[in-house]
């Protein structure tokens, strides 16, 4: 088989040693493939009973592994973090928070935690049920938009999970498609498991434990951005953003900005701008009552949202019982999304769009946005996402919050 080369400038694959497009030298495709070092945890037994078989995910809080309980032969998921390699104690603190908060939650729609501890060599471990499913993020990437009946079915289960958490005074603070797993369980399609309470906070704690800009910028509530105390209504706001995404195939706000400018755009949008109503953005995609419910969740003022997850669930159940919810995605009567939902630039309604730089180089309220993947907490983790301009005077607290997120610090 002939050697295949690639041009690192044009991304053109060719059997030639020079690019047919730009003429620059090419390199063998194999040279660009990273060779990962063996994972030191694979094959290790944690706490004398959990045999680590393979890594299934990694993130800022550590890695998650598929493991086998040596005594029961059951499959579990184990999150591991090596404390000796951490410079920021906040990671360790969050690990303990996740363990403590998750351990008291038992609702079927919440990931179950069965064990937690620290090995003699300093490895923290959290043992959870193993879930064989797909994150909502992957489902949205593949299907773009979901049918209204499916959106409601998923959201009701998320609200049930949050209802139990909120009853224990636990606020998740990072509801997003990555943290909503969908699985087929005993023939029930789209059974939901809410994951990752690593940035959750107990309202029973005092002081700044319920304050500060921490979460995922695409879905963070205004009160999180402004550093105010948060309660369960912040989770409802984030769920509103997720539902909007499921119905419209894009986020409530979109942008072409990068890095810190993108972060500031998200902040201004969530603090000051109203999303385009779903009935205008995607006419015919969902019943008016469902669209109104989503917009209520996205209210800037927490007092204008449902009081808690239980009230939101009652309202959503009423929508389900009174509205005709299609089991398939409906054609959009007039496509205001422009050029598709695959990451390409989309044109949108001029009076509803936002940008970091408006006409004439000044800050303004007009833009074309982009669809995007879920953002991380730090600016370096942000693909293209949401945007807004900032015509108002700078608020030192808000900029402090943004700076803290860029630095990856929770305060």
C-alpha cells in the first residue's frame, strides 16, 4: 500500500511528497498521530477490590475508568484523581464535594455513588454505577434537533433528579448536555441519568460556597455570572438553555468570538439579552406552550422562573397533557437559522443578534453566530459558542467573575 502524505497547511492528503495545491512539503500521515503513553491505572486494583480495566473518559477533575468489582464481578465506573500531581487544592475540594453530595442522592435519574475513599499512595477514588449510554451532547451532534415529545420526556427526568437534589439543599450548577446521559433501560428509551456533581454546592454551607461564577459559560445563569448567591433556580435556567438547544438545534446565544472575548460575550448575553423566542426562531418546531415554558426558565430574574424543580415539573407535565407533542421533529416553517447546524456561520435576525464588535468598530448588537460544542469552565476549553455586546459600563464584580473563570478559579 503506497505511503500517504498530508499537507499540514492545506490538510490535503496525497501520495506525493509535495502538496499539489500549495507546493509545500508534506509529511507522512502516521507522523501526525500521537502515541499515547500507557495509562498507569489500567490493571491496578483500587482499595483492594476495584480492578481498573479501561479508561472511558478524562477531564479537569481526573479520569473515569471502567472497573470490575473483584468480589461481586459487577461492572462499575471509578473516577480517580492523583492528589500528588495537583497544584490547585480546589480540584481536591471539588472531588470531596462531589462524593458527599452524590452519596446522599438516590433518585433513579441521578448517577448513584456507592463508595469513596483515598488509597495509601494518595489516589482519591469515587465509585459510581456504570452507565452504558450516550451523552445528550453526542445525540444533539448527531440529530441536531429533537422531537418535542422527546424533549419533554428528557426534561421531566432531569427535573426529577434536580428535585431530589434541591430537596437536600444541593445545587448542581453545571447542567449541560455533557452531564445528561441517555440510555435504554429495560426497554425504556431515553432513560436519563444526571451526572457530575463536582461543582455542586450545598445551600447549607455558609458564605461563598453558594456564590461565584462557576459552571459552563453557555448555560450559566445571570446570578452565577454576577457572583450572587444561587439556589435551584440557577439549575432551571441552565435546563432552559438545554431545552432551547434540543428544540432549535442551537444555543440561545451564538457568537464568532474567541477566547476571552467569547467569555465576555456570553456573560453580557446571559446578563442583558433575551434569546430569540422559539416561535420566531424555529416556527412550527414546537407548541407555543412548550416554547413559553422554555422562555420562562430562561428569565433573567430568578423570581420570574418556577420557584423550584417541583413547580417546574408540574408546569411541564401540564404542557405534556394539554399540548400536542409530536414524536418526530417538525419542519421549520421559515428557516431563520441560515446555513445549517453543522458549525458553519448562520445568519440570524439582525435585531436579536449580538457581537463583541458592532458596526464601525464600536460595541453593538448585531452579528452572525455559530453553533458550538459545550464549553468548559476555562476559556481555553471554549469552542465557539454564545455572544453578546456590552454597551453598559463595566461592572468590577462581573469582570472579576470573568477573570476567575479564565483562570479556572472558583470563588
